[in-house]
C-alpha cells in the first residue's frame, strides 16, 4: 500500500501552476523505520519528523539518506539533538526559537535552513507568526547570523470548506511571492497536508507534508 500511495501521489503533484517542482515531504510521526524505508524506496526523498525523541530513536535506522525536515513544534532546549542532522527546520514559529537556533548553529559553525511558520488562519490552537506580522518577523529573523530563511510554512484550518481554505492559501502565496522578490534564498512555500494538499498546490504551494495519504491512518498505541 505504501509503495502504491507514494507513486500515485508523486505522479499527481510533480509541478504546480507556477511551474515549480512540488516537493513531497513524508510526515513520519509514529511510523516504524521499516515503513519509512519502504516509502523512501518507493520514491520519497524528503521526510519530516514532529517529535525530537522519535527523530533520535529512528535516525540511524533510516536508509537512503533522505533530506531531513523538522516539522513539529520545537522546544529550544531540544535543538541540540537536531543540530547538524536536520536540513530544514520548517516550524520556526517564534523569535525566541530563531534566536536560539542561530546561537547554537553559529557556535557549531553551521548555517541552519529554516521556514518561518505563519498562523494564516489566526487560530488560537496553532503556533506561528500572524499574517500581518510576517514581514516584520522576516526582517528581524533575517538579521540573525547562522540562519538562512528558505521560505514559509503554514497549516490551514482543519475544515473541508474550500471557501474558507482557498482564500487563506492564496494569501500565503501572495506573501511568499512578496518575499521572493526581495530575497533570492526564498524558494519554499510549505503548505498542504493529506486533507488539503491538492487545493494548496492549486493555490501555489510547492512543498506538501503528507502522512496519512502515504502510510494510512496513524496508530498511536
């Protein structure tokens, strides 16, 4: 099933309407190393972890040297476990985190690639910078050493109502395009999960984070 799911997804998301290649990030929360490796062998090149402990426990069991993303909420005291092993920190949702990641990266003589997380739906249950403060957040984080801002990440509200989702997704693309005009490092708009990734790609996302669509419903036991 995993192999068929990966091949089906990859065949349907290769390029968005802007002519940009769409990157599939397999969200591997709760998945076994064996199933993650099956997905990699089927064509997944990027995997995203939500929890630091899982990242550490599975790290040496993952085959094929995929690009590693951290996509979950990150506590500053756990950065040390990811440093030098994470290719893209997608969930930089507050300046405190950006500042600490910069300090630790500089001390380790590394440059860490990040996405700025935007709470585009203004949801109290989600972290991230507000849409209206995104440019100010970008400008402030841009001044930090040892970080490279590669784009934006967003989680849309959990709803099937496309009349709610589509305007928010388009707003994110507008914000992304604005930053891309002033910063040549900007190249990723990470937006879209299993329930809404097709809509997000239609609206300009070029990176999606899919778990259930690849592995099936998660088993939390």
